[in-house]
C-alpha cells in the first residue's frame, strides 16, 4: 500500500513541476513556492525511498535469513529423515538378511533332512522291491521248473501214448496193407487166371470157327460152281 501511494505522489509532483515550468515569468514567486514544495517532496520522497529500500533490505534479509533457516531446518530435517530412513533401512535389511539367513538355514536343514528321509525311504523301498523281486523270481523260477517238469512229464506220457498209438496204428495199417495186398494179389491172380483162360478159350473158339468157316466157304463155292455150270449147260435141274 505504501509503495502505491509513493508512486502516485511522485507522479503528482512531476506533473506540478512541469506545470510550474510552463508558467510565465510573472509567476516567479509562485514558482519559488513550487520549487520549495518540489524540494520538500523530493526530500520526503528520498527519505521514503531510503526507508523503503532499507525496509526492503531488512525484509529481504529477514526473508533470506528465514529461508536459510528454513533451508537449514529442511536440510537438517531431510538429513535426519535420511539418517533415520537409512538407519531404519539398515535395520530392516539386517533383520531381513538375518531372517533370510535363518530361513535359508532352516530350508537347507529341512531340505537335507527331507533328502535324507527321501534317500532312506528310497533305499527301504528299493530293498523291499529288490527283496520282493527276488522272492517273486524264486517263485517264478520254482513255478517254471515245476511247470516244466509237469510239461515234460506230460509230454513224455503223451509221447509214449502217441508212440504206442502210432505203433499200433502202424501195425494195423501194415497188417491191413498186407491183407489188402494179399487180397489184391489173389484177386489179380484169379483175374489173370480168368483172363488167361478166357483168352485161351477165345483163341480156341476162333481157331475152331475158322475151320468151320473154311468148310462152309468151300462147300458154298463148290455148290455155287455147280449151279453156274448147270445154268450154262441148260441143265438147271
């Protein structure tokens, strides 16, 4: 507010001075009065400016000092806050690190224990499996041997039966074949005898027929010649 009043006052003073300079010489006395007023105004303006400048400087000093104090407080507070934050972060990190190490130790210990248990359980399971496999193999081997003995024994019995049956069948076949051959041979002999006898009879019959036929032909020829002779001689009787 003081700064605005000073500017208004200065403007008014300058306007009055310009107006006084424009007056004619007849108004010299009034000009002197105006000059005094101008000097007084300028003096007052200077004093006011000095006070304003001084007040401004003091205000700036206070502001600067307050800013520095505020900055120092802020810096100090920031430093303190950073120190606290850093200290808290360090403490948190130490706790976290310590907790992580403890957790890792527990995990490592638990993993080792779990591994030992797993390994021990695997060994036990393997022992049981191995033992069960050996027992199963022994049973299988024993059962296979028994089965083989039974199969072999059964096969031997079956072979004996088959061999005995085959021999009996062969004997029957051989006997039947011999009988059949004897019958065939006997039949063939008999058939041959019949064929031979029939052939001989047929040959004899053919021979006899030829003789009879020759006689008949001779007789017929003789009769035919007699008939022809009678015909030509006219003695047909």
